[in-house]
């Protein structure tokens, strides 16, 4: 009788070990590596162990599965012996039924449920014993790894570069979108975080002020006209050209002009504008925004002129333009009102020069951003022609009607989302 009790106690101990291995497997795979890394940086020794274990996932999972299978098989064998001793040959059936229930509830579902709800806590709790298990089973696991790779190789599977198919940025973007869908991240925060991730993918040409909208100054104009132009323009820096608007000879800063005006006792005619000009800084339109942001910070400048591959002037870009890609429009008392107007319930009147990216961020749309920078450019790209006023096109789930056109440029559009409920102008989440 005492031997039967010993067998029962051994089965119970093996079930506890099965729960330990099952919970460890779930917690190690579900634990946030970012949280574990932060705890390790703060000096948590157990977090450092978890980081080291997660750095060798094949060996970690192999050791845990090996241990789990060993204790489950041994528990089943002992249970079968126990029930045969009690019920005879029919004990095999009872052992199968009861052991299946015990392993399912106490060896799998219960520990894995707790581990998935508390992955970091459980992973830290089992860190030291799991390290021992991994070290102990390392020789066997290495043999198993080679056998598995050889077997997969027979079917043409390449395990040498096995890894996450998603890039680091895609993982972060997916996590941000997931938490936004769950209501844990408001839309503004999602857009800001997404804007940071988008910087390497966007180029200066995507955010620059086009040359047709640049406010520039002809050096040949009288100084008092230049002063009036600067005061009326509301900007701090102006490209200055000579002969042709494409021939930029310098950058005039409003502060330098006002300081010179004060120094001359208010006599604007006594000021030599050429002496106030700073050197222009030209950057390629293909420069990634992340690189341009770094260059702005390194050079301690906020303003650059953009040229194409032939050296032709395309526009200008400022530090504010890049920051707006992260935080959205930065408006001040000199900025004009937004040119997007809500009208007719579900229709929008849009300036043709508005960037597609801004529309997507403002109304949470999914218009393609890689085909064209502006909404007018997207319409021309999809229509494969330069539309006439009054023409209507439907693509990407929207209806586009051309309302205004100047020569070959679309100036205004009416955009109507199809099969969508009316949206508020700027929802927070």
C-alpha cells in the first residue's frame, strides 16, 4: 500500500513539473522583450538571465519541450502502473482518461493561462531554474536541433536565416495600430509615433514647399519694398534671387533685416541687402527625412533649398516641415486657416496641393501615398490624364470631382468617401 502512495505522490510531483514547464514556455514566448530589457538595464539579475535565454530561442524551447515531454510520459507510465495495480488490466483505460484530464487542466491550461496573463512575472520567477534546465539538456537539444534542421533541409526549408519576417519598424507600427484599435492609444499619439517611424521612408521631396509656392525676393527690388514684403509675408527666412527665381544667391533673415534697420536709425535706404544675406544650403530632393532632420540639428539651421538630380531648384524645406510630419500641423497667428472644408455631409472640398499623407492623417483614410505627393497628383496618376473641370473619377473607395483647374494644375477637388459613415473633422481616437 505504501508503494501505491509513493506512486501517487510521484505522479503529483510530475504534474507540478509539467505545469512548470508549460507555464515557462508560454511566459518566455509571451514576455515583452522591451520590458525585460528595461528591467535588465535597471539591474534586475533575473531579467538579464531571461534576456540571455531569449537570445537562443531554439535551445530554450527545445530544453523546455524536452523536459515537459519527459515528465508527462513518465507521469503517464507511473499512473498506468498505479491503476493496473488497483483495477487490473482495465486500469489502462482509467489511467488514460484520468491522466488526460489531469495533464490538460493542471499541466497545460491552468499554468499557461496564468503565464499568458502575467508573462513577465512568470518568466522572471522561473528564470534561474530554466537556465539550469537549458544547461543540463544542452547536449541533447543540440543533437535534436541538428536532426530537425537536416530533416527540414530534405524538404527544401532553409533555417539559416530563420527570423521575423517583419522589420523592426513594421513590428512597432503593428503594435501601435493594435493598441489604437483596442482604445489604449489615442489617434493623435498613434499619428505622432507613426510619423517618427515614417521619417526614414519619406524624402525631402515629399514634404517640401514647391517652388511655385515659395516666397522669394528679387535682390533688384528697392530696400523699402523688400522690407514691406518681409513684414507682410510672415516668415523669418526668405530665399533671395538675382536675374531669375532659380538663381538663389542667399537667404535673408527677417531678424537681420530688422536689426540693420534699427542700426541705420530707421533709414531703410541706407541698408545694403547683399551684406545681410546668409549662404544658401542646397539639399537633394531624395534625402530621407530622418537624415535631413539630423543634418538640421548638426548644422543648427532650420532652412534648406531643395534641388533635383540635375541641380534645378524644386522648393524649400524647413525644420518645421519635418516636425509637422510627426506632430501634425504647427499653426501660429500668421498661419492661414486649413483649406480642407467639410461640406454636404460626407463630401470634402480639398485644395489640389494638399498632401495625400495629410488627408490620411486628418481623416484616418487609406489613400496610397507612394504614387503621388499631393491629392491632385494622385488623381492625375490614377486617371492617366490631366482631367478637365467637372470630370469625376472613382478609385480606392472614393469619388473625386474636379472643381477647379488653372492651366494644367488641379486647384480644387470634391472628395466623397463611398460606403463610409460621415466622419468628424478631427476625432481624437
